[in-house]
C-alpha cells in the first residue's frame, strides 16, 4: 500500500469532518473519530485507490453511504451511476 501524502489526507480530513459536524450536529471529537476510523478513510489513505482525485463531497457521500449500508463502495461515486 502506498500512503496518500499527508497534506492531501489532512485536507480531506478537515473538510469531511466539517461536513459531518454541520450536517449531523456531532461533537467535533465524535466526528473526527467517526471519519478517521471509517473504511472510507482507510480507502482514502491508500494512494493506489486514487480517491484523492475525488471531490470532498464525494468522500463525504462515501462516508454517509458507509454509515447507512456498511459499505462505502455502494456510493454512486464508486458505482459510477
């Protein structure tokens, strides 16, 4: 596994966590924990997946889909619909 550069994951971490806090009114540390321990984040960290080319909204959508279905790969951004 090649790790995505830290400044790229840092950008997504900040933006996606802001979306989580805003939409779900989560406490900041709960939002951090929820995203950083998600499969979505693990996929983002693996540079070989190429998720760093997705928008922050796409990554947020994947996190949401993961929370609903248990699988971030069900996101329309990955399925291509």
